[in-house]
C-alpha cells in the first residue's frame, strides 16, 4: 500500500508540474463549490440511512463497507 501511495503522489506531482495553471484554479473552484459538495455528501448519508432501515426491516440486504448490496430477490 505504501508503494502504491508513493507512486500516486509522484504521478500527482508530475501532473501539477505539467499543468500548474489547471491545478492553481482547483483550490478556488473547490472552495467556491464546497457547499454543493457538502450537500452531496449529506445526500449520500441520507441514502445510506434509508438503506440501513430497509436492511433492518427484514429484507434480504446487507451493508458491505460503505456499499449497500441487495441479496437475492
């Protein structure tokens, strides 16, 4: 895992060096739209809560990690 993370960081550093103007715009853009991202994450949590409710209501469902999987029909 450490080697993979180091390789990923190296690729990211290279990408930033190759297109520094693009990455310079990323910070302000992310800050400008952080509310939309927060809303999206909240929606994901709401969906997960709904799925957990379905799983506990006797349906054949299970939560695997952060992913909901319907088992059977």
